């Protein structure tokens, strides 16, 4: 309704797309960049950059527990390649039309996410009520 597209760009192999979509219920566009060229272009860092305690409203685990669970999922999953560089930080962008960047947030650590409703509001999309929905899986 808001005439926007949601696109995820992951850093793993394309082999993980189906599993990711199945695990998360994600049904929109998704691409992979195993060499992390897009991450580098936007200046997304590797490693836990900031000691400031940041808590994502959408992640239910802490960094230590989330890391352990992520490694366990990678080890017991169909492809043992840790689904990309585990120290690569991501970000959130609102782009377009064209090459115009309306919003850019570069994550400082694994819990430093912009709240989903903030991104939706900035993109001109109605907020979502997460009250009766489970939180996003452990990172």
C-alpha cells in the first residue's frame, strides 16, 4: 500500500536462502553477497564495535547466549559454514527512488538494530503491533 519494497541482503551462500525464509517466515526479496562488497561499500564494520549496552526490542537473547545458539544452529544445520562471517555487522537503509539514501543505520554490534516500527514509520508504512507475536528468534 505504501509503494515500498523490503529487501534483505545477506552475506552467506545462496544455499541458505530457503532455510532462512523457512525459519523466519520472510517472504520478500532476498539476495546474498558472500564477498560482502555491499557491506564494505556502506562502511559496515566487522566485530563488536561499541561497548555501549544496546538492546534490540526484537531480539530475545543476549550476545553470549545468542552467539552460542547461532554456532549450534550452524553446526547442526545443513551447511556448516556459519552462514557468513559471524563478526560482520549489518545495517538498515531506506533508499530511493533512484540512488537517494533517506536513512542509514550501521549496527555497532549484534543487538544494535533500529526498531522495526521506526523503520516502517520513516519509510511511510503503517506500524505493526507486535504485542501478540513472538519475538524474533535468537541471534
